[in-house]
């Protein structure tokens, strides 16, 4: 919509209990971008909170494959993907 599309994530502890959530908005039309934004923002927040052990889950197989270097992401997302690798 005109205000943009949303993305978000959930932080859980090792018992599966919700400890934090986040949401964001972007005017980008690409679903890949929204899924990558959620991963990126989640890793940024985890880093800021000093969380060192992370397990990431996403419903985007393409994003997970790109993060694991099993698929080449579109060129316009390469810089953001490099930051994701650094944070992970």
C-alpha cells in the first residue's frame, strides 16, 4: 500500500518462550527484500542486545539459500546480504 509493506520477527529463548518481537516497514515491492529485511533487522537487534548464540528461521527458502550461499541473491541485495553474513 502507499505506506509500505510490513515485516517482523520474534525472538525466543532456548525453551521457545517469546522474549521480544519487532516490526518494520518498507516501500519495496519485493518479497525477497521483505524477508531479507526481517532477517537483517533481527540480527541487528540481537547484536545490539549482546545475543551471541543465534538460530535463524525464515519462511523464505530463497533468503535462507542466499544466506547459506546455496543461491546467488539478486545484485541489488548483495550489500545487505554481506551485512547479514557479518552479523550472523
